[in-house]
C-alpha cells in the first residue's frame, strides 16, 4: 500500500481513455501524414462497401482498410497472397487502442505482376494460343486502321503525328479504351464488339504509353489475351516501353516497342515509297527502251528474212539463174560449132555418126551445116592409123 502511494506521487495517472488519447497523440506526432508500405496480403474481404486487409511481411502483420469512397478511385483490388505497395497513413482507434493503416492508393508489387504474367502465359501456351505460326500477316498499304488507346494522351498525339508524316492516305479510327486498373471486362467488351469489324479496319493497334510495369497489369489479363489471340484481323501491340513485355504482346500478331513504333511498323514511309517509285519508274523506262530496241532489231531481221522470200526477188533470182543457164547452153550449142566450120553427120534415120566404123560404102549420110544440110553417099572408107 505504501508503494502504491509513493508511485502515485511520482507517476502520471491515466484513465483508459486518457491513455489511449495520449498514445494516439504520440503516434500522430511520431508518424508522417502519409507513408509507403510494402507487404503481402494474407486476408482480403469487402464488408459494407469497405475493403479490409491483413498485411504481412512474414514476420509481423497489421490491419488496413480502404474506405468505400477510396475504393472507387483504386485501379487495383488485391486478393489473398498478392504482393502490394500501399500509400497510406496510420489510424489509431482510441476506443479500442487498435492500430490500422488507412489506404489511399494500392498497387500490385512487381512480384505479383510477374507471377500473374507467368501464370497466364503458361495457361495460354499449353492451349496453343501463343504460337508464331498463328500470327497473321500485316497489311502492306492499309486503307483503314483502328487505334485502341487512352483519349486524350501523349501516346495518341505522337501516333497521329507519326501517321500523318509517314502515310496520310490511311484512315485512322480512334477507339477510347481504359489502359490500366481493374478494367479487363470493359476492354473485353470493346474487343468483342470490334470483332464484327463494322468499322471495316484492316488492322488493330492496342497502345499504351510508358509507365511502371505494375501499371501495365491490365494487359496481362487472360480474358483480354484470349480476345486478341482469336481476333479475325491482325492486332499490333505497342504497350509501355521497349523492355516491357505483357501477355497481350505474346498473343498479338506483331509486338512493337512503343505506341509510336507500332505506327512505324505498320505504315509504310512516304519518302521511302516515293524513292522506290522513282527508282522503279527509272528501271521501267530503261526496260521499255531496251525492249523496243530489241523489238526493232528483231523486226529488221524478220523484214530482211521476209524480203529474201519476196516473190519479186525469187522471180528475179530465177530469171538470173535461167539466163545464166541459157548462156551456158548457148555456149555449148552445136550451132555454135557449126558456125565455126564443123558439120553434124547423121544416117538417114537421124543417128549421129561419130566414127568411120559406124558406116560402110554406099551408105547415105546427111551432113548438117550451120545454114543447111546436104545428102551424101559414101564412096570409100579410109581409116586413120592410131
């Protein structure tokens, strides 16, 4: 009893309420208005519109709450075993001397994002939806493209500017979509409607500007990936930065490093195509010139061949040949020999007499001269000695 009296004289006396108020005051002075907390969710439930969480690091745990007014602005609602990064402040319930963390914002940790990525990737790979052979060929000169992205955004502005510079002939149809947060069902609904292709686009670009890998978690959604994998026209993704890889990139027909790169990959360059056209024009002009030159030479050759078979030329050649033969025959004509003093001797039957042996005495012979003939009778035969 004496010790208690002495203690009362040296120690401060509190009621329970006063003690709790003092603890609350001490906590409010000792903590910043807001802080960042990294933890894993061991329990998650919604009661009366509020999200109640139990957070742990494996060694200790603490309760947390996101009020219904805050939940509306949250882009991520964690489930059990999710790793999270929370922006919050410390709440102290004086009536129960209980501490909890009031949540202002909550994001998935990178470990949670990568775990979800691997799970969805594995499921789709087993089903054969992640396969290079399924990728559709991109249109070379698209007349119309659909761009799914946040509106307005700097990514969209860059895409529109790049498209105008590269290939202004392509019609761009902008379809606003959510690009982060718990909006997988909303994005799936938009993609499902676009599958009917009432807009008559030849390819679809899904784009989202840079951000943390956690902000891209929407594009790791399995239901979104399935929509992209079964889309009837080519789908190009330009999500985040070059180093960022989402499940949507794996099932798309072409993955670009950034939204602007998606435009560059899909649309031809006006300058490059112009230079190609001019080069092709030059080559065509050269080939046409060469073609006509060769055709002209061929026609000249054929003309020469046809001329060599001309009836007039054939008749002329025949006439020349006949005249030549006539001259030969004329030169060898017996009449020529007769004019030179020779005579042609035949018997009465017209057989030529070439030798004395072929006649006998009293035979009658006909002697042909150049200007006439006579009849003679053989009186005697004289043989030359050889």
